C-alpha cells in the first residue's frame, strides 16, 4: 500500500528515519533541517536508517548524510539539497505546502505522475562503484579522524554492508551496532557533550539581563579584509539590517562590497535564499571611506590588523562619530581588550567579540569583558550573538582567552618537539589518539605560519614558563610552501627550503612523550584558567573547545578526556569531573587546586 510522508519541519534522526519508511516523500521550502546526526552522539542511525537511506540515494550521498555531515559540526541538508540528492521526491512552497502535497499525492496514485529515482543504486553500481566509494571513505576517515572514534567506523561498516540489499539483515546489523555503542564510554562522553551544548549554549553563564541590551538597527564594520567581509555578510543574513563597511582606500571598500554581493548571489543561485531576499540584503549593504556613516550605528566592530596602534587609531576615530550609547566591539584574537580600549573616552562601551574562522560556519563567539565593560554592552553582545545563531561564552580579558590559549599549548608542544629534533611525521602521529579534526601543523599551515608565530609569541610573553616560543616558526613564516603532502593531503615532511632553514636539537621525543606533555600541559593550564577566573567553570572550557576548536564530542569535551587519560590526576592530583566520565554521567566541578593559578606556575 503506497504511503506518503509530508515533511514541513525539521526531520533529524528518528524523524527522518520515519519518513524513509514511506513510499514517497515531499518537503516544504521552509521545512528546516534534515539529517541523521547520530554519529556525532556516539551512535549510528537506527530504525533501518542507514540501510534505507543508502539504498535510496546511493552510497556517496549516504556517506555525506550519515558520516561526513555529523563529523563536520553536525551539518544538515536544506530542503533543496534533500531534493537534489533524492531524499525527497518533491518540494513545494510553504504557503500552500499541504494542499500541493495532497494534490501531488493524488496525481501519483492516479498514475498521472511517475516518480523517478535516478539516485537509487543499480546492479552495476553495487558491483563497481560501491566498493570504491567505501575504500575512499575508509582512507579519508583514517587520515582525518584516526581509529579512536568508534561510531564513525561502525557507521561506515553499516553503509558498506548495505550493498547486499537485504533489509532484514540490515536492521539486525544496526541493532547490534547500537547495542555495542550505547553501552560504551564514548556514548556517555558524547551525551555529556551534547547536553552541554544544548543547555549551556542556550543559557550562557554570566550573561546579563537581556532587557539591558541596546536595540541594534544598524551595524558598522571597520575594515574591508576577509574577516570583515565575513562579518558583514553574516550580519546581513541573520539580522537583515543596514550594514556599512569602511576602509582607508575606496578601491578596497568597493572590492569588499562586490565580493559580498557575489556571495549573496551565490546564496540565491544555490537555493539558500530567494530573489527578493537577495535583493534586500544587497540593498542593505553600503561601503565608504567616510567614518561619518557610522553616526547611525548602534554597534561598530573592528576587524583590522592585530596591531594595538592601528586598533587605537580606528576606534578613537569612530568613538567621536557614534552616539554615546553605541557599542564598540573588537575581534582581537590575542591582544588585551582592556589595552585596546585604553585611549577611549568611554571604555565601558567596549566589548571583545571574538569570532572564529570561517565566520559563517564556526558556532562559537568568545565574548570578552574587561574590568570597565558595562552590563549594557555585555548584554548587547550576548543578544547579538544569539541573533546570529552563535553560542556565546563569557571570558575574562586574559591572553588567548580560552580556545587560542589552549591551542597554543598544543601547537607549542608540537613546535617544541620539532625544535628538539623530532621528525615531523612522528609529531603528527603523536596527536592521532586525540581525534582532533587537524594535526597541529595542519592547523598552523591553515591559519598561517606568521599568525601562529605571533600567537605563540604573545602567549610566551605573557606566560614564559609555560608556553614555548619557537624560532623555527618564525623561520617557516618566511617560506612557501613549508610542508610536503601526499595526494591524500597527509603531511609527509618539510619542503626542501623549510628543511634547510630548520635548526633542531639532538634529543628527539617519542610520539608517546609528546602526547603526554600535551595532555599534562592542557590539564595544568585549564586549572590555572579556572583558578584565575578566565571562565566561570569547567563546562565553559569544554564548550569553547568543542565549538571553537573542533574538539571531538565523542571525547566528551577536553576535561573529561584529560580525566580519562590520567592527565588531571598526574598534574593536579584531582579530576575535573566526579565521577570521571567513563561509561556513566558526570558532574562538572573545579578540581581541588590553589586559590590562585599563579601557585601552579
């Protein structure tokens, strides 16, 4: 008997699996998100989800939905994307969605519409393309995530086995996989992380009353570089209010405005916004070299070079133009927000608003308060972050804040190992058990060697006894390329020029020694940050690292991981959680450490 599913809301996990059991599916243009996020929770799709999906849309598309999307910050499908891959058979505008779906269903039942399934795998695909797709995914999963996460490998095995086309066997395989995963440590850890993101993300600690926030009707962006462009586009899309972008040179401004218009056009051509929305967003954007245009702005954020003098210059100039109640924000990643606001006539209006790159994708904003930041500015920052769809965490004005401070431990230990004479491949291999989305040198290569060297210098200057400053980082910043890679993107060594410029010692470390140094360094630094009040408690550390650094949810966050690995006990004689997350729920707590983090230094 033919059955139909009409999807007019989000369909995640069980909701989508229910729809997969019907013969036909339609979706509303405003349905929301569609996907199978179970892998991010330490599980695999159930109710036949992995088997049914793979045999409906093919193994390549199923790998995206079941495996890669959950591993990439839980990406999901939009209604147009669901139609494109064959997950649904028809899409209709939201205004008459139910009527159009019923009319379409009648036509299908009457034989007036024949539903084609071009993505459904045929016999040749099962024989030839299916194994190749699984082999490629195996290599990619191994290279990118290693063998530590259990759920992704279990999901990959289910998708591989679905080639047999046997529904009963497919259901039985899912049952066995879920039973094994649900009783394991990683599911407990992922459950803690998932609950943390939902609870803490919606109710950020330390956020002032929303009633204190300044209404935002116009935003200014200082600078016309890549980050500034990303800010402007995000504000336009999420807030749909006027945005003005400025720079010293009109050519740079015009280039930035044109680039943002191009991105808006791309959003339209890919079906993510309609033509009316695209026209409206383009009309809301303006660019100029005249700072007087900021006069009507309620919030102005700077995105200029990480140079204190430059930030002083632009912010003091803007302060003379904006209203007395307008909020000023800085996106600095390493400088002191208090120092940035020192020459301002009213430093109370300044707040740190630290985004992560790429701005549209990364879900975290670190909101930085100084001793002078008033509650109105702080409340406005939290309200704006929520309107942008971001998770905000309040931090004190301390070097590196949370994410960059802890990543500097990781990168610093990697650089230290190289400086000692450790082969690059050994250093890369040392971090595999953690399951991070990138190895330290992949991350350094992405953000730029000059930027990485600057961050390490900043942290080493602030905490010289705990952060390693590497001259080799500075030497590499002068070269391109620095690394050699194989066709799969794995780092295989230094480029010839880089190898010739390296200065290394004769006391190499083993992979195990490197990992232990990193684990103990992270545990020590987190304890100091908690004692010094950089954040309110351990949960904020975990939340920042999951959402800002891609720390695997399957580890439960960074502090449960350090507890399980023994780093907390080795370094502090205590744990961050009681009981430690190891197969059961845990309550976050601050370990028994000195009143001041300085005593741990």
